[in-house]
């Protein structure tokens, strides 16, 4: 397995991560836990040390499943990413409740990376209205989040508004050969280079 060292963050992450949005399914649409567990076990034993989930994945069952499977491995041996479902936040208290629920679902005391999920211009307004950047920073200071960031689906102009106003540890972008030009992913990546922010790639294929 190849790894990428990120000196600014003090982490060494496998080049290939394991996203838990499209796990094997049973005929009724639920997660086929036996097959999915084997995949995660194989990935881990092959050197993958980065696992990514989110509140809505698999009808809100991805977090619970991943949390259960990862208890088989030493907590310090992998990086766990989760994301705040910002569309469900209607108050600052909602963010706290959702975060605590995610910790419980994932059976962990902290997230290595915690993101605002699928940020765009509309969700930036929600972030500002309910002080969600301050919320993430507070959880980071408490040790419940190691690194803060967001996943992103909008224009380079909106991205620059986000990264110029606050300090972020990492940003997730959708980058692949098609989207490099189709959604001008290159312009998004260039923004992160400009502000010296590490990029985690989603939807690579």
C-alpha cells in the first residue's frame, strides 16, 4: 500500500481509502454485513488505514455498521472520517445532538476527520447562521475531532469564500478524469493549492 504523509496534519494516510456509501447489499436493500465485513477486513489487512462514512449513507446504517466492524482493530491504527448532515441542523443544539449520536453510532470517542457534508452556497448560509465552524473548532479543542474540514460540491467562487474566511485542515473534492473538465474540478483543486489546504479525493472512478 502506498501512503501520503501530511506533515501539516501529522498523519500518514493510505493512498486508497475505504468509502462506506456503497457497501454490498441484501435483496431487501440492507447492508450485507457478512460481505461488507470481509471487504473492510481485507482492506485493513492490506494496509488501508482510512475509512469514510456519513450520517445518511445506507439509510443511516453505514455509521452503525462501520463502528461495529472497526472495533476489531486498534483505534489508533486507522483514521475515521464522518460528516455532519448540515441539512438537518436547525439550531446550534441540533449540531451537538447529531454529533453525539454519530460518536455513539461509530462506537468511538473521537473522529480523526470530521466534515461539514456536501457544502455549497446554500449550506454555507446554514453554516454561518448556526456558527457551525465555531462548533467544529470547539469539538477540536475538546479532542473529539482531530482535524476539521468539509466535502464540497459547488463552484470555485463558493469554495474560495469558504477557505478564505476560516482555517480548515482538509477539504474533500470530487476529482476524476471526467469531472476534471465536466465540473471544472481543476479550478476547485487550484483553490486548495492556493490556500495550501490538503485535498482528499472522493468519487475517483
